């Protein structure tokens, strides 16, 4: 089975040295405290605690589950049908509604493909 990287919120007390920051950490004023992809050392973890940070996003690897491509395509078709039903009364001349329809379609396709 293959592995995939995900970002997971972790309590600062549970962060292990050598963990990797999954996102930039900013202070309330918007200044960078820790950059995404930075390796955490015991000193950095202690500094984050002193700054009052209680949890941070960490990059972790997890097993990627096998997804049957045929089942995924069937689910995408099912969702597309539901979206078509929901937007059936919207005029094709209504560009806002047609844009929303496409956004829903792309978001749902992404969620199905990512297994979320």
C-alpha cells in the first residue's frame, strides 16, 4: 500500500522533535513564527509553548487506502446526477448559478478522489 502526506493538527505537548510543520505559523499580528516544512527541534517546540501556541499543523504520512477506480467513477456519476437535479430549475443563461454548479461539481469530484 502506498503512503500519502496529510496535515494533522497536533497538541504542542504531543509534537515530537523532527516533526515537520504542515503550514506557516503566524502570530496574531500576522508575522511568521515558523515556516511551513520547518523541522521542529526541542528548542523550537519550547519556544512555541512560550508563545502560547497550544497546537500546530504537522505533516504526517498515512497509508493510502486502495480505491476501486470503477467505484470512484460510479460515485462521481451519482454525485453529478444529484447536482444536475439540484440545479435543474436554474436557467443556463444565469451565469452565477451555472458557475456555482461547476464549483460544486469540481469540489465533490475532488472530495471523492481524495477519499474525504
